[in-house]
C-alpha cells in the first residue's frame, strides 16, 4: 500500500488562506494542515488572548479546522513575522524575524542563539496547545528552518520532551526543476540529508518519500506525473509519502505573521495550487491509483507502520 499525506501549510496566515485550505480539504485531496501559531498577530501574550479573544485570522483558522474535523499540526516558524518570545538573535532591527535567507546567513555566522530557539519553539507548542486543546501530533518547519544544523538538534530535543515524534523531511528529486529558486531548494534538500541523521538519532519519524518543493508553479498533469513516479519508485511494500502544498485564496493587504503579508501570499500561485488540488482530473487519478489518502495520525499509527518500525 502507498499511503499519502497531503498537508496544507500556513493555516492562520490570513482568512483567505484559511478558507482556501479548508476548501481543499472538503472538496479536494488535502488530508491535513499545519498552523502558523504567530499568524495574524498571535504573537501577543497568552493573557491577551484570554482577555480579548484570539486575533481574527487564527480564531478563524481554529474554528474552521475544528468545525470541519481537519487534523492540524504546528507549522513551526522561526523566520517570518514577530516571535512569541524575545528571541533577539532571530530579529532584524525592525523587530521582525530575519526571513528565510537572512536567518541562514546569520546561522552560518554563528549568530543564532540556540537557547532562544528552544524557548521560541516551546512557546509555539504551548500556544498551539492553548488554542487547540492538545499538543500537535506533527510539527513541520516554516521555510524549512528546522533542518539547519544545530537548530535541528534543538528541534528534536523540544519535540521529544513534549512527546511529539512526527515531522517533515523534504528530500525530493528536483533535477528537472527549472525555477529561479532552485539553488535555495537544493540547499533545503542538502540540509534535509544532514537533519535525517539527527531525526533518526532522536527517533523522530518522517515519511519515506516527499514531493512539493516546487508545487506552487505547476499544473495538474505535472502533479499527476510526480505522484505516478512516487507510486512506481521505492520499495514494493508499504510506502509512506507526503505531498506538501500551500493553497489558499490570494490575500490583499491583510494577513501575515505580525509584519504584513509577503509577495507570495498576494500572488496567483496560492490559487493555482488550490485549483489543482480540487481538480477532478487529479481526484480521479488518486481514486484509481494505489494511493490511500491519510493524515499524519492515521499514517503513523497504522499497523503497517508499526510493524515496519
């Protein structure tokens, strides 16, 4: 059997993003989502949440996923918007986090304080538990920062002490990819190979195979081909797969993680993914294939996974 998780990242970024992800769950092939816990001003302290209510986009996200029964994990964020803690080594002068490129530069220079990283990770898990009522079953990394050396060790330590043992490992063949950010994607893959050893040492689980690094600028036929390749590749036994996606309706000026929305959220790429994930041709392919659509909880608690591990 080929088990497939289709995870919609960035829940909580904005109301249009939330609504798009939920549509892909109810009408498309998305099986789970992960929430940016500092999305739309959630960086305010817990007492502010308790006193005045949860800010709009995240309250909207929580209401939607609970109403629709969508399995939800944490999209751990160390690079965009405003953190929940002081985390000064993760910040620019304007008080916003460094961004996906600058945090990597500062990491290379040895300027990231791992104790602050630990505190921020724990704060985001705690905020997730406050909003959702439980700790996340799975935690993945916004802009893949959880894969960086040193940070990956802290990440595993924090997950382990919270009883969380499922994450994302984005190792994908992008040799045929012709995107302007291909160098960055290859860096993510290289980081993944290094982080894999750390995850294994701590007993953190991840899927066997992964696609989705370049899914935002693609077509239905291209996604079907990637999924077909994933079906045909690997071993002939049970295979556990993840398809990372970023669907949603295009935002205007609203949304973000406390520092406004980025260009990506205001582009057509999000809606392109949304339309692909709800496309009848793709759904028919899944229905006729050997894929079994699952969420992380179902996947990692299956008898097949338990026997293999």
